[in-house]
């Protein structure tokens, strides 16, 4: 099969989050793909402002950001967006205030902490995503700008799940478990990386059978299932791997490079 486009998850797939490393073998394999005319795209939960360190090393043809809610072309022009409704963001803010939950919103090119500044700041610092991170003590930036997702830090996950289950328009991903908190992403229920990918496929007159997708987490499942070739990382859990066509090495062992070499014979 002559695949024409590749979608790469970032954290735990192409990018070693904890030490800011993209292995040279992965970069070399991506450069070889470009010589073959293959489009190379990011598909990540990160907003644009949290891509800075990665973009210093790779220029993508497209970026599916914020788990499909914000899609940019190679010139960082907006191709597609699916923001949270303003009344929904108001409810999230109110719930977090009542339940003393840490809160941050992603606005595409910036992120704003609303509550519990330091726990959220430390979370962003540890993930190397402090660029364009601001603090809004007035809790009002979302009233003037589109928020595409929320990040919550909460100690009582059952209360959080009760809130999410009472909002059919929302879905959540558990992204971190710490000794003293749980951290969640919140999105529109219909928001998914595969939805963002479909906007790109339509623009390029391609189909899912033309795609190779790499991922390691539950937010990658739909694109792994739909791709002509879905490749799970070796560090993915068995549940995620069950949706992939193939499993490559882990993020520390040049997993992306190994998978690309087999898929494209480079």
C-alpha cells in the first residue's frame, strides 16, 4: 500500500515529554518521508502554544491540535475549529469554584489558569508547556475568546465524573494520576482527533486508507481504528494496542522511526 499521509501523536509517541527529547532517528525518518512526498502531520491533545519546543525541530504539513478541536495548516492558518459553548465554559468555571478544583482553559494560541495557580503551574512546568501560559484572576477570558478544552485538577474523581455524566455535550480523558490529585481533560463530546483528521483528508482529497497513524493513548483509539495502518507504540497499554494493526517499539527505542521504516520501506 502506498500511504500518502502520516499522523503522529506527540506525548508518549514522537516526544519524550519528561525530558524534551525527540530521537534523531525519528527526525531522520520523517525527513525521508518528505523526500517521498508523504505529508507529515501532528495529532495531539496539545494546543498550539504548547507545541513550541517540538516545532523548533519539525515543521508539520498540518496540525490536529487539542484532540481535534483546532486544526491548522502548515502556515498555521485555521482549517477547522470546534470550541466549547460559552454556557458550558461558564458551568465548568462555576463547578470548579464550588469544588475547589484547579482549572485551566486552552484558547488555541494561549492557555489561562483560573484556579489553584501553583498546582496547575507545576503541572505545566513538568510537561514543558509554560509558553503563553497566563493567569486570569478575574475568571473572564473565556467570555471574550473561544475555549477549546479545559484541564481540571481535582482530588475527588467521583464528584468530577458526576459532573461530566450530567453534561451529555462533554467528554473527559484522565491524563494524570498523582499522589494528591487527578488531572482531567474536558472536551466537546463529538471532539476527537479523527474528526480533525477528516478535515485534512477532505482538503487533500484523501481517504482513511491513505493514512498511517501512530499513538499510545486512549485519545488515539479512533484514529488507530480508522487508519489504513494504525500503529500503537510499545509503551501503549494492551487496550490501546488492541485497536491497532501493528505495534512498534516504545517511545524510548525509536518506535516511530521503526514503524515508519516498515510502513514506507525507507
